[in-house]
C-alpha cells in the first residue's frame, strides 16, 4: 500500500473530501501538492499534513484555467521532483431549477468541474507520458452525474461529462501505463450541508457524533475519511490494472457503477420509421424504460435501528 517516493496533486484539498484525500495519500507516504482558492484552508491543510509527519506544499489558485493546471504540475516537479497521482476534486455548486439557472450559474460550475478536470488532467497526462513511468488519474464524479438530480442542471452536466472523459482517457492513456478512474463519493461536507435531506447527518458528523446505520449503510452517507479509502486504493499498486471505472463510496457502502449500455436492441429489416417505432415502442421497451434520479430511501422510525441484513447492499443505485 505504500506510496513512499510518489508525488500527488489534489485539487480543492483545503477542506472536505479533498482534504481527506490529501491526508490519506500523505499517510500512505506520498508528498502532496495541496490546492484551493481559499488561502487559509490551503495553508492549514499543509500544516496538518506536515504535523502528521507528511510532506506537502500549497498552490493557491482557481482550478479551471490552463495556467493553474500548469502551475500545479510545475510545483509537483519543482518541490518534490516528480508527479505520479492527480486527484481532480475541486468543486462548487450553483443549484437551481433549469428555468432559473443563469448563464453564470452554468458557466461557473462547468468551468471548475469539467474544464478544471480537463485542464488538470491534460497537464498531468502530458507530463506523465513524457516521464514514461505511468501514473494515476482519479477524477471525481457524483450520483447526480450518474442519475440526474432536481435543481442541478449544471452539476449533472459537469459530473456526467467527467465520467465520460474518464472512459475516453482510460483508452487514450492505457499504453502509457496511466490508469484513469472516477470516484463517486457521498459524504458530510460543506457541500452536502446545503442539501436539506442530509443536513441533520452533516450536523451530527460536524459535532463528532457517529452517523446512524441508516445513513452509513442504506443512504451510503458517511465522512470524507470513508471516501478517502477509495482514492488510497486507486493510487496504490493494488489498483495497477484498474482503469476506466467509476467506484462509489459513502459511509459503509462501496459500489461499482455500471457504464451506460444498451438495454434493448431491435433490428428492422429496412430501417425504422416514425410509424413502426410508434407501433412497437411499448412492446419493445415497455418493461425497460429507465428511471431517473437517485433513490432516497425513507428513514426508519428509529434512525439508530440496525438495517436488516443486506439492506443497502442490495439497493440498486
Ligand atoms: N460531499 C459530497 O457528498 C459529494 C458528493 C458527490 C461529489 N462530490 C464532489 O466532491 C468534490 C469535493 O466536494 P466537497 O463536498 O468536499 O466540497 P467542499 O465545498 O467541502 O470543498 C470543496 C473545496 O474546493 C475548493 N474550491 C472551489 N472552487 C475551487 C477552484 N476553482 N479551484 C480550487 N479549489 C476550489 C473550495 O474552496 C473547497 O475548499 C467536488 O468535486 C464535489 O462535487 C461531493
């Protein structure tokens, strides 16, 4: 599991999930380039990692522009001599329903998540290919990108786009020995504090209280540290052959997401017309229309109750 001698960049790692990823990679031995737009949390993250016996430096700059991506790679090389691991985690929300979403809401979210992932991975992959020693790219998706979510047009577009890019990059970078995977986390952070459904659990986690089994096992909602284990795994030798995957983690739930795939295929001898599709669609697709959105199971009367054996694990995402 050791990452001694390795160097990682984690974007948006001043707080929340990014901080947990940076700390986990440092715990495993990697030197870490911390990044955030918030100077104070970036500095505090470096201090925490250093106090724990790790090595870290900070780049305070907004992910999105190419200049920041280049600066992150240059800093990894100038401070620690190499680059092995990139985690593209930086993110913001601008939630509102489609008809109220401004151009700025859309562009801001796409710029940080989708463009930020693109520019950082392009810079890191260019360096890794030239260095010829392989590497690990870990991008961050979301259940919203996989399934859609009310009020998150911009975020759904960005996160679905990120997992789409991951599949493409897994193919393009395979020959260079660079694995590319997505993590689909759910955890108590400042970001989920804004979701009313999760608010009580985020408050409990912030107060240091253990999350109830319903949250951890059925909802798949836990702490940033829970999610960091998947980043540690994907960066480690144990995952050397794993690429093009989307791995879900939240609380006690670990999941492998499927990629979109055709559910029903029908061939018409001379092609399909509006009339023949209209006449056949229900009989062809009727049992297979796809649901949208992430299921939100109802809490039990006693939230501390232990879920039945297999509950949560059997839940289809
Ligand atoms: N929390 C969840 O349950 C959850 C679920 C799915 C996906 N995610 C994803 O995980 C990532 C981290 O989320 P979080 O919950 O820790 O959020 P958070 O808001 O707690 O932390 C995000 C960090 O990114 C920083 N940041 C924002 N814009 C930046 C930019 N342009 N450049 C650099 N840093 C920037 C912020 O200052 C902050 O420190 C995001 O990509 C988010 O979409 C989170």
